[in-house]
C-alpha cells in the first residue's frame, strides 16, 4: 500500500514534470536554472526523492512559480483523477507486491502517461462500482491469481506443517481425530474452547467458529459440526500461532474484510491446516494408487474419504494443492455448488480455476448454471436415493473452447444445514499428461457430455440437451448481433464501400 510520504513524492514528481514540459524545458535546462543535477531531478520526477525546502524553493524560482504552487497537493483538471485513485480503497489495500510490483513501480507506470493511466484505472474502478464489486472481492480475486501463479502449491507451508508434526510427535492419524488438535491448542496456547454459545445463539448459530482475541484466547465452535470440521478449525488456529500470523479473520465465514493481510493469512493458516490433517506423503501415495486403477470405481474415492475421516471438500481441495506439483497436471478447477431442499436454485459457493477455460464465478451472474455438470447431477440424485455421500465421474467437453475435462464429483448433505446439499467437483484437462497419470480417464463406463457455463449462453437445443433449464436468451442475442453485422457488411460491399469493421 502506498504510504502518504510516497504519494507526496509522486504528486510532486508529476507536477515538476508537468511544469517543466509546459515551459519547453529539458531536464538539462532545468538543472542549469536550478543548480541541481540532472540525475537528482530525474529521481524527483519519478517519485524517488522529495527535496528539502531550500531545494524546492530553487526549483520554484527556476520555473517562475510560487513555492506553494509547487508543493501544493492540488492537481490540474487533467491529473486530478490520479489523486482520487491514490486515495481509493482499491489502491490502498490491493496487494501489488504479490505480483512483483512495489509502490515505485506503480508510480512509474502511472507517471509515464498520467492522463491516460488515470483514465484507464478510473474506468476499471467505475466498472467495479457498476457491477457492485466490493474491495474485498478484488482482494479475493488477487488471492486466486496468487494461487494460480504458484499452481496452488506452497512448499514453505508444507514444510511448516511437517516441522510442526515432527515437533509435536504427531503420527499420521485420521483427520477426524479432533481431540489431538484441541488438546494442543489448550495445552500450548491456553485456548478456552466453547462449544455451547454459537449453537444456541439467535443470530450467530450458522457460524462454524468465532475467535475472540481475549486473554486467554477464546474459540467459540459450533457443537453441531462434524469431528473433522472441528479438527480443521483447531488445526487452522494452530497454523495462525505456529506461523506467527497476527492480522486475521475472526469468523469462519467472512463478514467484512479490512486488509489483504487478513485474506492471505487466513489462506496460509487454512493451507497449514489441510497439510497437517492430510499429510503430504500419505495422500500422494494414495492418489498414485487411486489413479493407477484401470477403471473408474466410485467406491474407491469414497473409501479414501472414510480412511482419512475427512470431508469431500477437504479432500478435493487438498488434491488441488498436491496434484499440480506431484502429478504434473496443472490445468484443473475446483467447484463447490449448494442447493436447497426443493432444488429450485443452485449456488456456486466456491471456485478455484487453474485452467485456461473460463468458469462462472458467481459474481453478478444470474444465469442458470448448466445442469449437465456432474456436481449438479449428483445433487439431484442424492435427494432420490437418500445416501449420505455419493461419487460420480464424467468426461465433460466445454462447447465453446472445445476442451475436455475428466471431472470427479462428490455430494452430501451439510452438517449445519441438513436441508442444504453440497457437491464438490475437481476437473482435470484431458491432455497427454493426464492420460499418462490417470489410467481410468477413458473408462467407457464414464459418461461423456457436452457442457457449458449456463443455459442462457448455450447453443444446444432441447433435443440435444434434455437437461436445459432456461432458454438460450444470451446465445440468441449473440446470433442476432452476428446476423446484423453480416448483413451490414454485405450492404457496404454492395455499394463498393470499404470493408466494415465491427
């Protein structure tokens, strides 16, 4: 986040350059007039230096302007949007440093062509406001990009979990052995664990946990959670403490985000917890065994969950961390979809996309998600057979880009909301690497289906897709637009006009 001092240097640099160029002066000309070196003036204009008052006075005299005019934070009409951008919540909290950009780099980019840069960034901010995008949504998008850059594998967090396991003499136990992690919190960090307050609270009963930074620290946890869910919360608290993460989230689901440190620290503590509960070497070996099977066997995946004592979401998300690094399958996606008792709506509640294929992200999208996704199909089936957990697989081909994915999915009722069912899906791009690593990828018993993001954008008619749940209004609009463009092109060509660019 740019500091106030950095912003002052940046604004002074912009103004100095603007006054100099307005008078047709080169850096050499201004250096001769002010008695300051060319290199020093260049550093000022690039926001690296803020001179002392005596030197500022010499600059003002060389430019024939007043001292106050030079050092004022007021910018002319062309540059005033930059001040608004510098003061915007987005620039203050966005983690540019994750992407190799420090304040100096940002100011350099803005300062090269300030009017155009200001207009561009201001446009992005207006688009965000138009679609009601909050600052925290930008921050979560930044986190997802950060995960994509690292293929969602972080060796330093894996190492920290392994060291912790060794220091605490933890054996490779079931993830559901929550008493182990509970006792570590109580014995080593003096936590008070309260399992009564949340479940009976009239407003907060849907929270899984709430951390209260009292002395001693108090952790409110919902008694209705599964043992493995409690274990994950305890392990995440251990992660916060072991990794020395101070700025943090206090609730299990986000109410308000005040900084990116909260977002990234929650991610690190959660990654630590997953690595602690599902130990790296063991899960890597078990996945090798699973993928070596010549045929797809749903029960083998369910047995893996039972052996670990984990949840489908925890297992699949851990797989999204391990598979890119140890199996070389980098293009994958993770989706979580929830539906209510009457299955009137399906909500995409979590998404991580490490592939090139665009996926719906649930932001400002009111379309009907494709009913041919294996995760949504399982949600329909689980109501019918009353099973506590079902698994399925599908070879899904996205219609528009034509890319095919091997998709595995699991569905179950939620512990805190028995009237809500949830499915999690992992999709792997079918390429030469996948064909080598996952033997059952072409099992003829795995159904093949064409899928799309939403019904409204899908070209399949009701005969080709009996699962269609809404009309293809957006797809038809695109066809109409294309027809108009082609007709207009022919009209131009009829009268010998130049080719129409649309």
